């Protein structure tokens, strides 16, 4: 049973788990210090978890000169920030969403600085003020453009939130380079706590603050707002056991609401990783450690294994494998990466997947060489403009947008658990060969780099393109193998305001009889999660099923009627969308998709 810890915080705010709506925007991060790493290099594993129609693009943005007086404009209402004269080049993982996401992109710059983050919403700081709208998205982008080291990035963040104030209730940023990895916890308004992860340590976090008790006297490795402790005392969320002695100060307990600390989607992901690492399940999330020293040094493959874990405790009753958001690799994971920060920043690399890491082939990439052309369908300039000012057509389903190959593949595996069970063997074979080929290419690049940087970068770019294309090809082959059924939506357009029904036909074939359909295990709708933890249970169910020969081939097909309102609930107006049918026919899982335009 989860232990509910009654604190002054819960009494003060009157918060209960039953009444708080928890935003599902989530992430999962593993940080490994260089002495805890088998390679001697800092490792960062990160799953980017979100809801909605996500388009994950990869870019390289080159260094640039800027005109005097240029202002940076990000979210509507956010502060307009003066640009500097010269910005670094950087690799950019974009999480594009129709509403514009401020806190989901990842960056690695030419100076070897990595930044990513975890949502730690629900704090006591919901009413703190900002200046000119404050800063949100700008933090990560400006660190990418300006930071020369991880420590420089931390100082830059502190300076920015001091000038403008922070827009979000609570978030932890990971800032790392070849020498150091930092966790920077920010609060609405601009209070902060930053701690360097020890070289012999590792840390695991989901979406509640992982920084608990820290040594506030360790000036070299801990930075914090001057009034951080006193503010908590004034709020009544922290009372030192001994007046003037703050050694028992616990940042997480003082600033995070219990509802967030105890939310099972957060606790179970950390429990899963800690059980994998230590063999122990810690039931009380208030006892989660800030960091630990692993028994064995971790390799990049070990970190890949951690971020693709699924928890062993939950039943998955509805038919989908990714039932909730309670796994490190879950239904909302749209981008996943393990970063290896090498001594020479030009050689740093990432093992990544374009979606859930337990359901995708992981492939290596040299970050500074830039992604394959097929890893995005916009230029960096177009992507920057679209971040908060997107157009519906930028989210349209088209087969030439490679992101959909990965999304359709993982959505089919999610329902077809027979195929999902066989997938890890295929992953192992693919990734073992990719690792060998990557090591061979790294050896060649290291030989060429001292002689010709341009030639070495060209070799790395060629490898990146080949690596991505091989992952894409392997995924397309799996999709072709498992996408065996055909449906047709009986409308070219659907309106979210329509209270009627839409017909969906599942066609029989030579070796498939659709009349064996189980109506009670049939669902229809968008394949993307919304912000509800039980999103799978909200899919539309058939109001009517009949069996007729629709296409005149002598075989009866299954014709279903679904409520349009439910089928389109998670879609976006103006977008050409793929909608999925999930069902069971003669005891076997069946999933298929067709496209339809959602009216504005």
C-alpha cells in the first residue's frame, strides 16, 4: 500500500490525490556519472513523453551571426529576449505539437552541452510572478545557442530566471557535458536548486522532483536561491528540527505537492528502474534517493535497457500493452535517446528511437554531423517558426513523412502483443550489428579527424544517413509484415462537433473472416494518447455491427457504426488524420488504419 505522508504542505493546501488532475506530459531520465560509466563517459538516457499529435523532427542548426537589436519570440505572452551576436551550432530534437510545446525539445550544441528536462508540475509556487511574461521554451534553446559548458549552462539558466522569472510551476532540467552532469530544479517565478551528479553516482527520475536532501554547504556542487529555505519556512512547508540548522531541509518535500510525489504514474516508473538496478522495490516515494552508486558500471546498452523497461506489477486489461503512463517506455513516449558525451564533443553520439524504445529499433547517430534528411520534413527555419505558430497541414498524415512509419509500427505492436513478444529478438539482432558497424566507423573517423575535420564530419553524416535508413527499412518491413488488414472509413471528412455515427468497414479476405469479430473488444479512434491516464478506455466503441459483402467479392465484411464524437475526441481540426480500428477476430488481435480529414 502507498504510504501517504501527512505534511504541513498537504494541510496548508488541502490537496488530495482523489481531487487533483495530473497532467500526463511526462518524461523519464537516467544520468550516469563518468566514473559510474563503463566507458568513462557521462551517459544520459531520456524518454520524451507527451500527449497529442506529436511530430518528432531532427535538425542541425549551424552557428549564426545576428543583427543588433534582434529579439527572440517564443510562446505567446512570453518575454521577448535580446539575441546575442553569435550563436553556437546545435543538434535539435523537436517535439512539434499543434498547440506548441514549451518543455519537450532536446538540444546538444557544438561545445558539447546537452539539455533536456522533466515535468515536475504541482508545486507550492503556482502564484509567483514573472516579468514580461517570463521565460519557458527559451531556456533550453538559449542554453543550446550560448552555453560553452554544462556549468556555463547552469549559470545561464540562473541568470535568465533571475531576469525574467520562470513560467512553469516546476521542472527539472538536465544539463551535461563531457565533464559534469547537473540537475537544475526550477520553480514558478524563478527559485531554483541545482546539484551536480557525482562522478561515481547515477540518478533516475520521472515527473516529481528527485532532488530531496542535498548538502546546502557544498558550494562547489550545489547552487540555490538565497531565500529557498526561508521561503519554505514562511510557507509552512518546512520547519527545521533545530532552529538555524537546515541540514534536514528536503527540497522535494518542501516544494512538491504530495499528489505529485505519490502519483502512481511517477512512482511506478522510478520503482521499476530501481528494482532493475538494485533488486529492491521501494514502496514509499518519499524515500526515493536523490542518487545512488550502482553496483556495476553501466554501458550505453545498459541505459538503453533501463529506459525501455515496462513495470512487472500492473495488469494490462484492455488489450493494449501500453495501458497507462506507468512504464519508463510508455504510451506517451515519442522520442527516446541515450547520449554518450565523449571527450571530443564532435564525436559525442546518441542511440535513439523515433518512439517507444521497447517497440522500436534503436540506431546510433553522431550528433554534430547532423541527421539524415529524412529525419525531418521541414528546414530548421521552418521548424523554428512552426514551434508555436504551426499550421494544420504540418501535421497531416502522408506516407513520405517517415515519423508515421514508426508511429504506425508501434501502434500495431501495442495491440498485437504476439508480434510485440517476438520483437525484442529482432531488436537484439539489429542493434548488435549496428553497434559493430558504429564502432568500426568510429575507429575510421578518429583516424581521419586530426587530418581533416570536414572529411570526418562527412563520414559521420554518411553513417547517420545509413543508420537511420536501416532503422527505417527494418521498421517498414515489420509494419508491412504486421499490417495485414484493411478498413475503410465511410466518410472523407469528420467533424468533432458531429453527434452522429460513422461507418467503418473491416474487409474479409482469402485467409481472414471478419464475421468472427468480437464486438465487446472493438474500439475506434486516434492512435495518440490524450492527457488522461486511462486514455485507452476512452476510445469509441461500436453502436452497431452488421455483416454484409461490401465489395462484392463473395465474402461478408464487418460494417460497424461508431459515434463520431468519441472517434475524433483526440484529433485536431484541419488535420488529415489516421484513425485506427482495434478489435479481436476469432481470438486473434486485429488492428488496421485509414485516413480522414478532421473539419475545422
